[in-house]
């Protein structure tokens, strides 16, 4: 089921990236028909890959008028002290929200595909979870963005 679950997750992430808002409303049965799977498989993906600890809130209403609302939770702005990379440089701080906004603009301008943006999102997310030093994170992010071969 992993391949099907990946396909469902990719579809939902694609829909989330398309929207201007940080949430989408889907009909479970229509989505299941479109992806040629059972509605229970949609439910499985929603519960395992779009949970609160992964940054999503899923609201679900069953029945004939039922729907699924997926909301991307944005981290609350934290009072952070920007890191000085060098004494001569201005203070620099970048959040996952900033990076997601950049990825969204790159998709809208057809400079990245949805799959590339999703991959970049997870790369940056892993970087934030694994690297505590904001200066080191920024250095890696800058290097990645510098070496991207953007279309256009």
C-alpha cells in the first residue's frame, strides 16, 4: 500500500501547494474515485501522513455532504534573536514559512515543478529538525538555492 499511499500523499500535497490559502477542502469519495482507491485508503493517508505532529490539522465530516479539510499549521512566530553570520553582515533569519513562500512563488512562476518543491520542502524541514545552529542552516539553505538549476 506504500506506493498508493505515496500517490495519495503527493496528490494532497500538490493540492495544498496550488492553493493560496493554507488549507484545502476535499471530498473523500471524489478523491477516492479520482485516485482509483477506497475511501478508507484516503483516511489511512490522512491519519498517518497529515497528523498534527507533521504540521497538519485534519477535520473530517462523514456522510453524503461530507468533506475533509486539511489545514497546514504554521508555526507561531517565535521571538528569536537573529544570528549574525559575520560582524559586517546584517542580521539574517529565515523560517520554514519563508521557505514555503519562496517554493510557492517558484511553482507559480514555473521555475520548479510541484514534485521538486515538495522534495525541497522536506529537505528544508529535515534541515530545521536536525541542525540547531541557525547560521549553519542558513549556509546550507543558501548553498542549495544557489545551486538550483531553476527553469526559465
